[in-house]
C-alpha cells in the first residue's frame, strides 16, 4: 500500500472512531460527595438525563439513581 493511501485510511479510521464515541451518552465527570460516594449525570442521544451513584471503594459498581434531589 502506498503511503498516501495509508494516510487516507488512517484518517478515515480516526473519524469513524470519533463519530462512534460522539454517538454515546454525554456524561459529567464523577463528583465526590464527601460521604464515601460519587455521582455523575449523563444525557443520552434522546436528550434524557440519567444519574448514577457509586461507592468510592475500589471495585464498586455504579447504579442508576433518581436525578431529583
């Protein structure tokens, strides 16, 4: 394969991966609550907000919680 063709394929691959990543939910970083837990909020492609909570203990699993306080 010629160098120019390889460059075109590399750019196409990067754009494909970037587009796939953008298709997922948009989430905030995990925010420490000071009580041994952290939470994050995400908005899916349909514009629906989802909130998640996790224990700060290594190996913990996040679970969905109500977004209202």
